C-alpha cells in the first residue's frame, strides 16, 4: 500500500511542477485519493426484509 501511495504522491507532485517542501501535502492528498477510490468499490448493505408475523389460530 505504501508503494501505491508513494507513486500517486509523486505523480501529483510532478503534475504540479515539482514544488519543494510539499512532500507531506502530496502524501496526504495521495492517501485521500486512494481512500476515495477504495470507498467507491464498497457496495451498500442489502436491506433485510422485516420478519413476517406468525398467524395465530383463532
């Protein structure tokens, strides 16, 4: 995972013209982007049907 973050941060840094002293900013931006991408793959939980009431003989 750390390698993926490093590659993403480096790509972002290069795309912005290689500014000095911004390593942590690019690292955290890369983490946020990777987390957002991962969150998109999570499927919402399926709703369970409400239990049916049992019939009572009268």
